[in-house]
C-alpha cells in the first residue's frame, strides 16, 4: 500500500542541517516564510517521501511527526517543550482512546501533544478564558488535522470547572492550578490523574499544599533535564550549553471517592 | 456510560503510600505476591473505582495506566525507565496508528510502551533472537491486553533485518545497533525515524559513526535526567539522591532515498 | 630536604580500593576502628610515604590532604560536602592570610576547610551557641593541627554578632542566616563577602529578601552537582546514581558604606 | 589596623549590576577599557573601600578577590571556570605552603588559582612549550602580585617532565596528559595527587587507561555542574539556561613506590 500525497495534506520538508518546515499541500505557488515561493502542485498524487528542489537545495517531502509539529508551531504563549510534553503524556496516562481535560489551552502545544496521543478514538476538552489563545491553539491543532478529537471551550476553569466528568486525566498549564483542585476531583474517574506544569517552585509548593488537603494522593513533583552531546569523530563531549529550566511537573492520583 | 469490571480485566489496586499492584480479575480467591490471598469476585460487574478491603487497608480498584504497567513488570532484562520511554515515544514519532519495528524485545518494557502508543489501529513488530526474552516480553504485553497489536518474532535483526518494510520508526535496544543501520534504511519509509538506546558513550559514538556513513541525517544524541523534589510544608528542596544515568538516546531520520 | 615522621603527626594510611584512614603517630600499639591494633612506632623518624603492613594488606603512610581530613571527620552534624566546600572557598574569597568569620561551627567540616585555606597567617573566628558542637568542631580542627589559626567562641551570632570586625568574609551554616545580615554588614570590610549555605529553597528565598533590603549587592544563588563516571575498558558511562542535592549557596558583597 | 591603598596596588571597582573591573593604582589619569579615562591618584594613602565617582555612577574601590581576578583575566586560551578551579584545588590537595607542578600554563587562569591557594610560602612550577602562552600567564599572575611564588618555565613536559621533584600535586591542562603519567610518578611525593582537566570523554578514557597501568591508584573522574537560581519576590526558579559542560576532572594518587 503506497502512501500518496493529497491536496490539503500537511507536508514536512526536511534536509540535512536545516530545521524542518511544514506547508499545506495546495495547487499553485505559495509564499513560504518571508519572500520565498514554493510550488508543490506536482506532488499531488505522488508517493510520500519524494524530492523537492527548492532554494538551491533538495528537500524531502514527508509526513510531519509530532516533533515536527511542535517545532514549527505558531506561538501565542510560552510553549511546553518536547522533553516535558513527553513526560506529561506518560505520567498523565494519556493513551489512545483516552479522555483528557485540559486548562488552559495556551499556544496549543500541549493540546497538540494530547490530541496526538489520544488518537482518533480519543477526546480532549481544552478550556481557556482568553479567546485569542483559544483561537491560536485551535489553528495549531487544525493544522495537524486533529480538529475532530479536540473540543475547545471558552471557560474559566478556576471558577466553573470543565462542566463535564468521566475524564481519565486533567492536565493544567495555568498560573494558579490550586484553584482547580476541587473541580478536578469531580471531573476525573477514580484513579484518574491530575497533572500540572508550573514555572516556579513557589507555585509548585502552593499546589502541593492544596493537593495535601484534597482527595488526591501519591503526589510527586519533578523536573526533567535534557543534555545533548556533541559527537564528531574523536570529539565526544556534552554540548557546552543547555536549557537549565522550563517547568516543574506535579502529578497526583484521585484516590478518595 | 459507566465503566464496569469484567472477568479477565487487569485491575490495579492503589492506596496511599503503597506501590500499585496489578492483578487479573478472576472468580474465587487468588494468591498474590507471597502468601496473601485476595478475592475480587464481587467486583465483577461493578463500576471501576470501587473500594477493596485487603490486608487491613482499603485499596481502590482502577484500570492500570501505562505507568502502572511499567512499574509492575515481570522483569527479564534491564528495563528502560519511564523518563526515557517517554522521550523515545515522542522522538521516534510513535503515535496512534503507527507502524514500529523493534529489536530486541528485552523485558518487553519498551514493547509495552510502543504498543500503548500505537493504539488498537497500530502495529509493533518486535524481534529478538533469544526465545526466553521473547516469551517474557510476550507475557508482559498480553497482561496489558495488547497482544493483538504486537507481533513477536524470533529473529536476529543484525543478520537478517526485520523482513518487512513500511515502518514509520525503528526502535533499538541492542548492544550493537550499528549492525542494524543498513537494515533500518530498508525497513523505514522516507522521513522515518531511527532511534537507539544505549548504556555507554563508547557504543553511542560507534553508532554515530555508522549513521554518518548512512542514508540517515539529522542525528542527535542526548540523555534525560529526572530530579524529584521533596515538598512538605516549609521544607522545599530537591530529593537528596537521584538516578544519574540510565542510557544515551540517539535518533536520526531517513533522508536519502 | 626529606620530610620525616614525628611523634604526634597525623598519618593517613591509603591502599587501593580502601577508604583513607587517619591515625595519630604514637609510640606503642593503638586501637584503630573496632578491634584492630596498629603499631606505628617504627615510622617515627622515617621518611613520609613508607609502607605499613596491616591486616594482611600493605598501606602507604602519607600526610593527609584536606580531602582526607574531610572524609574521616568525627561527625556531630550534617557536614558540608567537598563539592560545596570548594565553591564556598572560592566564592567567599578565602585565601592565605584571610580573616574569616563563621557561624555556626557545626561539625567543624567547614571550619576545617576555612582553616586550611587561610593558612598559618590567617584567622578564622568560628561561633556557635551549642557547646557540644563547638567541642566537636574544635577537636576536628585540632586533629588537623590547625588549632592556632581558629578561634572558637560560644556565642549566638543571630543575637550578638561576632563581636569583632575587619573580616574579609563571613560564612554561614545556620538555619536562619537572615538574622545575621545586619551583624555581617558591621563585621565585614568594604567589598567583603557574605556567603550562606542552606538546605531548602524557602530559606534561601527568605535570605535573598533580607539581602535585598541590606547594604549587600551582587547577590547570587546556585547549586553544585557532581556527577562521577564509570570508566573501565570499553565501558564508559556516568555512574548510575548520584547525590542530587546538598544545599543552596548564596553569596553577596558588601557595597554600601 | 587600617588597610590603605598604595601606588601599584590592584584596585577592583565594583557597583551594583556591573561586572567588576581591575585597574592598577597609578598617579595621574589612565585609559581604561576603550576611551574612558579614570584618575585614582587621590585614593593613594586612603583606606581601602572608598567611593570612586566615575562615568556617572559611584563605584567602590576594594581589593580584588580571586574570583574578581579570574573574571577579568587577559585571555590567551580557553580558561578553566571557577566551578572547576575550586574543585581542582580541593581534590589536588593544594593548600598554603604546597608545592605544585603545572602543565600547561595556558592563559594562567589555573596558575592564578594555584598561586592564590599555595600562598606566600608555597611554590608553583608552571611549564608550557608555547612562549606566547607563558608570557600571557606570567602577566596575569604578575597583575595579581603573586609573581614571586610562581616559576614559569618553557618546557615540553610530555618529553622532558618538570625536571624537579618533591611536589605534592601535579595539575595538568594538556591535550594528551597520558604522556605525562610517568613523569608525574617521578615528580610527586608518595601519596601525591595527579589531576588532569580534559574537554572530551575520549581523552579522559585514554588517560584512565594510562593511569591503570601506572603507580597511581584511587583514580576517579567526575564533572561539576553549576545551576544558578532566579530569586525575585514570588518568582523562585532555576535560571533558564546554564553551562552544560566545561571539562572532565580526573584525579589519582601516587601509591606504589
């Protein structure tokens, strides 16, 4: 079975020593980046993975991975990094067919990761009280073609909760997640997972206090560090600089009824 | 829609300050751990999340998350840790519906993670040349109920490759992954991802050399560190000890035809 | 000029794959550790570095380094680790001939490090309000032969300060160093350095607030991580476990008059 | 006893939110940095720590600490960082009165640190085969006023050794320190410490192999990571970026005769 390009597909162009680029497959020339013009018309119907000469180089046109999508996101907010997103998925127990409640939507980076992981049979309810963030997140998810598994809702979860229940996980990228703890107790199934991502340790300590007084148990907080290596011939060493901090991840599990 | 227990389900028993335990839901008393006897018969047909009194404590019976499954694995080999498994999924682009080739099967820990992520519509081909490892991995995957999306095959991938192609990712937990690079070139779709997990930096440097001479590009090597925090009232600090090393993750992308 | 052993010298016995041991050079057999008996009499007058057969092995008798002294300390309190002690010396500007004020004395580990660094021409004033800690610290410093460059004083520095001035550095290993900030302003020369070592980030944040409202400027807080490597033939990798946290180091400089 | 400025002293000018600057105390105006002119004449004879109005700000004139000297070094080579220099001092057992052999001199950063630590009664022999590095290192040490405790010698230590013995430590910042292992065996006293600082893990593994076949024992390799914190009011978190790698430190002890 050959995988072929269709109009409207998201195409990822890759080449050595270049950042990946994602464009929509359309008929006729399109403007990409600043002034560059690209015409992918002849790819339509061809097998995925073909060569595309452009700007003096040869790119390969492939389907974007989740990592490509994250790298090329339209940013509207500080985005969660891939190293953290990966841990969030695993620890929040987000798997194909899962039902996840998110607040806030932010740039849609985390929404994108959740939508990828729940798959076509899953459901993500993503709430934010700021319409411009909702719009940006919605467009980032639509670009990946996963609009039908995500519902965006304008809603202040701190005040009103999600207005639904039966979720297997709640994932929070909010400044004051302690305001959402009691709403999360109602929204989750028993054994369901609460997870929050926070930039400072003060916020994290305040959240841990709120969880201590809640129906959640088994709380844990950690940070993830990613150290890349330079490996070229006889020169093998860590790279000289790294990201030292993005956020603290706290997760807990709904235990009491 | 209420989620209810059926005979044969995997049940995860959780309680504060206890490690999760996974048991099969069966009629009649069953031996668990050493000498303890547990009878879950009356849970059959009841809603997921109910209380189970046992050994003087009250447990809650919930569906196991991937994290629970990893924690309670029957071990037959050094297992990949959750912090690394999570990164491997994201960087190898493993998503619902994906087709992934794995070598070797090891304890089945990584197979389990891959099987969870590809979901019911996906496919994992997991090869190992050691029958005892295959058997152990198969049993760990079956316990999670994901046997139908994983094919185990006894095969020395270094010599013969996987014998199939069209994979979106290959994931290697082998001592000499450089022997598999040319097989991986054939097994992957264009833009497909090669990922290997290795304990030492020597092996990693040798692999990077082999990738340098291959059709793969955009190679990167990194390690993931996870630092947990102690947060209790006025005492907020990192925990005193941590895992300093598990493995080096190297990934690259199939670029040339 | 040959360096020879004299009665009363501190002797460090080292052997491969053994922790160093420090004993006092005395005439006649002495009890070491539990039941072992060691007789070093014949070393007196011999050159430093000779062999000592003991307990079926061959040890070498050398002068102890600061690192040996720290490793073999009589413990009376949580001790500062070598990785932190080293940074403290450099950042507190402790150098030969320096005048350093310390509070509290604790186990004397930090006192020992300071005494080593100021050398025979320097001076350390170490205060603690707990007599048993003072006694222990004094004995650890005496064992190294540096008693004449350290003055121990029973004194609650939080209430009374050090009662002296003209110090080039103050070094604090106290639970509430913010109580000492105004005393430190008086004790230090212009440009003098304030340094505190604290186990939690809450204490550290409270101290930084107090420094903000003081005559100190250029405040900085950091932590030091030390990662050891396993290097044996073809197996080159970080060790599997490490110390993840000891303390936060905060330093600042007296700027205003 | 008041500490007063004399002509020729090294003066460190500090102010909030400025990097420290070191100038020589001279009569008459002097050019500093690019075009700025500074006249410190009237400080001569005044107490250390006074105010100096300059460029619209008020600086305080203090004696430079070792840390100030390192920060303001004339660079001729990649310099050892303060976090590593501090560990090197402690682990190489460099203390007041010590005798240390160094190769190569490099920028003189490490020489400066060693010279500070051995104090006026100590001795550092620093060899390099490149005259321009020797000259630069010599000038950096002279600026600190420690020229009389350091001997610089043009010499290829890999070929000829140091040409002296009785050292308590050898400290190496050379690309191929394994060539120096047998020279170090002869240069050190029994129990003396060998320490090398290397940028890559390959070099480090090669050195460890050479030490394995030598009279040195108790070899250990580690790296030091320094993570700074951002602490401002309610925002307490690690800084976003950090130095991920500078070098690997390997040390061992002369055991066999």
